[in-house]
């Protein structure tokens, strides 16, 4: 289960990151239902998307705070490396 860093639990934020399914993809991703990261500006409602491709499934998106900017590494599963 994801764990929220308690130091950031009650702070206001401007950006929300989440994993979503790319509706333009021909195939569903392996190992989950998400293959795209979405970045949402919570003030404007604007979304930006990054797709990992049709052969990669994205899982939990994690935020790692660092000055001056944080990092957002997703965990992934690649179809060609999956043993299903």
C-alpha cells in the first residue's frame, strides 16, 4: 500500500500525479490497467500526459521530495519481460 509522508499530509499542493489508462492505446497494459502518467494542475484543472507505451503497465506513482523539485518515479511491468 502507498504511504503518504506525514510531513506533507496537511500542506497545500498545486500538482497531482496519477496513473491512468491511455484511451488511445491499441492494447491494455500488462500487469495493471494503467500505462500513462497524468500530471494535473489542481488550480487550473489542466492535465499533461506521458505514456509509457502499449507494452508497459504502470503501477503506483510515488513522490520523492527533493529541493528544489521532487521526483516522481512510477513502478512498471514490461510485457516482453512478463512471465504470464
